[in-house]
C-alpha cells in the first residue's frame, strides 16, 4: 500500500499537468514542466511531489512566483485514493480500472471546479473506454457479456436523457458538459447504478449549494459547477453502488 501511495503522488503530479494544459489545448507531453510565470524549465529537484513545494515554501525557485496550492492537494488526494483502492481491491484487474476512473474523475473534478469546463477531449474518448470495459466481468457487472454491454449502454442513455431534460427545462441552468458527463458515468456504472449516481450527485450538489448560501459565499441565483458532485458520486457508485442498492432494496422489503 505505501508503494501505491508513492505512485499516487507521482501520478497526481501528472494529473496536475493535464489539469493545467488540457483546457488550454496544450500538449501534456511537450514542452517539459516549467514555471508558468518565468517559463524556466524545472529541474528534477523541483518536481518531487509535495516535498518540492514544501521545501520551496510554495514559490518558484527561479522567480519566486507563487505556486498554486492545488498542485499539492491533487498530489496528496491521488496518493490517498491510490492507497485506499489498493487496500480495497488488492493487486487485481479491478484495481487498474478503478485507478483509471479515479484519475479521470479527479481531472474532471478540478477542471470544472476551477474553470467551469467539462472537456469533450476528455469525455468522448473515455466513453469508448467505459463501453469496452463493460466486456470484462467486473463485480459491478455480474452478468453475461452481452448483458453487461447492454446495461452499460442503457446506463449511458439514461444518464444522458435525464440531464438533457434538466438542461432543456433549466434553460442554461445545467451545462451541456454535465449532460455528456452524465452519459459517461452511466456507461461506467451501468444500469441501475446510474440512477444512484445521479441522485447522489444531486443531493451532494444541493447540500453544498445550501451551505454556501447560508455562509453567504454565493448568491441565490449564482450557479455552481455540478461536475465535481457528479464525479464524486460516480466514484462512490463504482465502489459501493451494488451494496448501497442491495441495502436499499432490503429496506424496501
């Protein structure tokens, strides 16, 4: 597990590159990591996750420009998530898939939170990946291969239609990026778990919106990004969706 935590720190550093560059239509490979303020290429000693930030007290070694704290939080969060996923799944194919989805939803979470964007270049390719992953008998798709693909496609369709209707009715209150993200989440979680993800995302978003209004951090009609709540709900559903639904059905009986 400590090894996966260290791996998470390194991957988190790369996720920060994706978060910074993808909205700007920049390559995530070239040019090498550099300071955005002075454009100086960063040395290896400047790129040690978390520790370089702490040692330099959150500033660029070359121009003393402030380095965003978000870089550290993403690295730490990725490390913790990797360690927890390793503990939960062990060394298994499921671990690899959950790490993929965790990285995906971290990128979506932060970009939408900071810039209010859900990028097509992130959503569309991963839709294809999510549908292909349904071919494998994952614990959350305990059916035949044909049924797994059907449930995945049905989940994607349900997520898309629900949020499409919300976007139309709200007249701009819901972004089209959220509609596409809901479709992706449906493909990943399948049916009926997609319904749980949608409800959970709505509840999380509502709680945070009310809390912000009470704290007077936002005005009543000021929109908040919904993608982060959907991303969190998607990960919770992938991890425990089947158990939550089984528990709920038990209560209903």
